[in-house]
C-alpha cells in the first residue's frame, strides 16, 4: 500500500515560539508535578504526525497523543465538522431529550462493531465507559432475576480508568493503594499474562500462557457462579506496558463466562478503532464479548467522548416495567454531546476513506521488524508488539525502578520524538497515518536514547 499523504507539509508554516506560561496554578494529572515544572515539556501545535513545542521545535508523535489521535493531528475534516455543529447547535440535553446526530453516530458505530453488539451508550471518557459497563452488568442481572450476581472479576496489571469502579477492577497498585479503603467490595483479580522469563521478545501473541484463564474456574468454584456479575479485561493491557493476550486466552475466558452465565466485558479504550489491525481487538482475535468499552480514538481525541457497546440481550432484558419509566438510572450531562458526536462522525469517515484500520495491519510486520531491531541494546529485556503498538521493557537501574524508562523518554523528547514511559517500559503507538520513514525515525530515536541512557 502506498504511503498516505499527510494533511499538509510537516513544516506547519513558520517556526513561531510562545512565551512560557506560569505553571503554578495547574495541578497536573498522572504527572510528577515538581519534576515537570523544573524542566517543562510544553506542546503548542500539532499537524499530521508532528507536534511543535512552544519553541517551535518539531516533535514526531510516536504515541498518537495518548493512544487517541489515530488519524493524525490537525484534520480539517474534523475541525470543520465541529465548527459547523457548534454554530448550528452547541449543546442539547440528553435526559428525556435527544438530537439527531447522536442517533446517527450510534448507527455508524454499530456498523463497525462485532456481531450482536448493536446498542451504544455514550459517555465522555474511558473511565466513565467502564463504570457504565459495570452498572449495566448489575442492571442486567437484577432484571434477569439474578440480583445476587454482584461480584466483579478484573485482572492484575489491568487499567480501567480512575473512577472508583475502574480502579476497583483494575490491577495497577499505584492507582489503588491510596484509595484502598473505599474501593468496591466483592472484586477479585485474575493473574496477568506477562511472562518475560519464558516468552520475552515474542513477535505478536505468545503460544504460552493461555492456561492462566483457568483461574476463572477456581474463582467460580470459590464464590459460586450465582454471585458473579462480570469479568472485565483489556484484550491488550496498554497502560501497564503493552501486555498481550496469549493465543487462546481470550477464547477460553469467553468459554468459561458463557458456561456460567457471567458477562464478559472487553475494555477497548486503547485497542478500538484500528490500533491492533481491526476496528476492534475483539474482531482481530475472534472473540466476541458481551460489552465493549471505548473512548480515545472514537473521535480522534478531538473532544472528550466515549461509548459502551452492548449486546442486544442485555439491553432488551433491561427494558422492563411501564414504558414511561426510566429503565437505567445512569447517564452524564454530556452523553452524546452534539459537537463531540460531529467530531466522531468525521473521524469515522476518515478511518473508512483512508482505510486506516487496514493500514495498521499492513504495516504491522514492518513495524514489528523495526521495533525488534532494538533487541540486544543495553538493558532491553523484552519487546512486545501487535498491530501498530509496541512495548520495550528495560531492566531497572540501581537508582530505582522507572529511572531508566524516564531517561529514555526524556532523551527521545529532547531529540524530537514523543514516546510514552510507564515505569521501565516505553510504549509506542503512532497515528495510523504513519509511514515507514517515520517508523524508522521513531526506532532510531529510541536506539540513540537507549544507548545514551545505558
């Protein structure tokens, strides 16, 4: 496939700089605030595959923003759709009211979704999508006459956002420990699937580890299927450092959950909309869950938005009681926001017209060869990849865990490439418009940084 054109020249026009703003008032999320403010990294413009910082330096985006700008930056199709919609109608309430564009978007989304997931509930983020799906599971079982099904099962090293429901089923210790006394009760966790000892430097999905899904059988024996509402997992654990499912693992989870009437939720906030080589990871790996949570790339990161895809039987079971009564007491002021929906419709058209999901799959092997060329560099202990996403893991250095990963991240940024550090793991997940030359540039930047940091 020929390389797709970017929206315009990578030069963005002129090299302009901006004054450094005061940094004192803002408490930044998921950031070492004091470290950042002592040596800030401020992005001012974005177009195609590149950011520019406030000094006018070009930064190659190897992270699609934060897993979300899959169509690249500065897409005029999206900004024009947003401008048109905000002029026509900036906001409309979504409780006992509606507006056409939300219904149009829902129809477009279910055209992409796996078979049977024909209902969509709009949210504003991945965190909200997860909490919505957990509530839907409880609503379904109650409406189905099985109100005792209240227990949730997540997975170690899983990330499901930052709501109390999401961090309860999530398995990242730093996200949980400060709030441990207020997490949901009745939550268990499956073991994670990372196996560096036996499966390091695997290309794609490992043939080792599918048996870890059998722990779900043990949890069913322990608690009783009649008490378990849902299992929630990321098909690929992105925030934990690109942890992939072993071959057959997701299929086995599906078999066990169906056997016991437990709902299966896939958190595809990162993997949906082309990241792993199909519209959904569910489709790439041939396993259809009962619900899918999404956000991020649904509208290319333009305006906060998320969506939960739901199997028909869940929705239909919840549609009980008098028709004039609310069936599901849940929602958000900005559910299906008209401007966010306009951005999403424009984004879906870009994905379709430029065949970006297919592009992700077609570039997969070139991308794989490029990232695995880093094997053998100092302290690289594992490389993991699928689609257009990869994780490079380092041995921690004597100064402490995370120091080496941060050093590589910082070196890459100062030399013109934005990667993502998660402890001692570097993740790269470029926009799906990336070309081979830019893949080489990312990997060369990482190689230089790894050698420099040591």
